[in-house]
C-alpha cells in the first residue's frame, strides 16, 4: 500500500528585488517597482515519488535543494503550485525539536502542551507521561520551568515527546542532533523501533550515517529536482561525489603559480584513537594527515587546509603560517598532521582542500595546491543551534542566593 505519493509536484515562490523609485505617489511607485521586479523561484520542479507503508525513506541534498519544501508540503504548511500530493494515514511532523515549548511552564506542563500540538490527546499523554520523562532522563527536573533547562535537557524532552507519538506516517527533520552520543544512540534505536512496527518514516538529515542506518531508500535532491533514487549506500556515495566534483572547478580562486617543488600526495582522516575514518562529529577530536613529497630541500614553508560547505562557501581555514615554529622540508616523503581536539563544524558534507606555500609568499603563488580533493562528512555530536559549535566551559559566581542555582547546574551537567 502507498502511504505517500508525489505526482509531478512543483512549488514556485515569487521573489521581489526592491529598487528605489523617485517622484510621484510613493505607494503607487512602490507597487510599480514591486510588480516590475517579481521573479519566479522554483523550489521544486516536477518531483515524482512514492513511499510504501512501513518504508523509511531518506531525503538528502545540498542546502536549497528543496528538502524543507517537501516537508512543508507534506505538513500542509504550504501548498503545491502544481501537481498532486496523496497522504494515506495519520501524519505527524517533527520539524523542530522542542517546538511549542513555553519557557515559563514546567517540563510536565510542556509535555501536555507540546504533545497536544503534535496531535496527542490528553488521556494519551497522561498514559505515556512516565515513559516520556524516563526516556528524557529528566525525572528530577520535570516540575522545573524549562527556561532553567540546559540546551541538552531541552532537546531531550522535545525528542522524547515526539518519540512517543503514534502516527501512521512520521516526518523527521534533523531531529538526531540532540544530546550526547549515548542519547543520540537511544534516539536512533527508538526510530528503529517505530520502523519495526511498520510506521512510514520520511527522514531529512545531514547525518548521512543515520540516514544509511535507518532508511531503506534515499532520494537525492538537486536544485529542486530529483537527481536520483536508490539504496542508502548507493545514493550517499553519489552525494559525496557530487559534493566535490561540481564545485572543484567552479569559481576556484586558487594560486595561479605553482612551483611543484613539493607536492601533496594524499589526505586522510583519523579519529581520537588513530583509526582511519571518512567522517568526524561536531565537538569531537579529528586528525587530518597530509602526505607530501619534497623534490628538493625547501626552507620555511607553511601548510594550509580549507573546509568548503556544500554551497561552495569557505567555512574554515587553518594554517601553520601563524605558528612560531619554522618548517623546513628535507628532500623525500613526509607527513604533517592537523590535530583538532574539538571539531567546530556543524553536521554536513564538506570539501577539503590543502596547499603548501612559502611562508609570507604573495597571494596567487604556492608550492602546491589541491583544491577540494577529499570529502569530510561531519555527523551530529555536541551540536547546538547556530552556524558552528564553540567548545566552552561555564563558571557561575555571585551572591549567596545563587548557591542553589549553582548546585542545580552541577546536577544538570551530570544528567547530560
């Protein structure tokens, strides 16, 4: 039986480019400018797919590919410009963990509030309350206002409520970027349980490891169109190749002059235990090993590594040029390691490039340059809201009235 069906669905948005108009009635001028500068943006074009009952389907793609638009259409937040969508069964969407929480209400009160928003009745919530609290590991704090919760406690409670929904079809959008590694594993197992009970799941995520683990099939979107549909492993491999191949020759601003007196021969990633890997996790250690061959002795060089997002933007640049230690290369082969104790990149797929330069060399010249020649997948770890993760510690000090709060914060730290 088919639970979800998209039949030639397209979604168009009207985008206006405002320009200044001089003279005459300001309202009329603004209306004329608006009408004359409307442009069509097609978030989806002729999207066609089906999801069978009990199937878990992943949707992946670069930013702006149309993933969120599909979720909005399925959730009835917006309607298609053309085409038809058929839904067979009760559908619940978890677009944002903790959506609907009121900061002044306690955790218990927010369970009832958020559960109602997500489609549960009061009796159902009451029956599941103990299980929800136990799953979130918040028994001590369930009657504390959520404004006093840490971010980890907040999202744990939000996911726990969603994990106890009983829909026929469940839409999930980046919901696994919650809590620590142990709690993420618990979330994955809960979704696997829902899958075993033949719930239909549509899962949108940048966590490719979770997509591969949970999904029977994966849809790869590109610029609002379906690029390919297939098994999780097949489509994820194709997606990782696309993350580098299209951008490696686009708007490249690399060095124009390469001496090639030394060359980068390979790059690989290792985890904290020194095991080779293809992925890292936000907030956890990562090592990048760059192999090189020097064709002659070279004095005072620097190594650089660049991280590019899926939309071809430089997200991070690290270099040895800022280090006080001088690097001289002897003729022959060698390895240099970049050791990151806490990876700040948020979940996603990144293209990684590297250069060897002479320290202080003018822009546009380098010894060697490998432009986005390897892919790094960053999985959710210690992920928080925002553009990147910042490793930090907290210290609270103040008057005697803050002592109870300080104790409470220590207890929360133990629970996270």
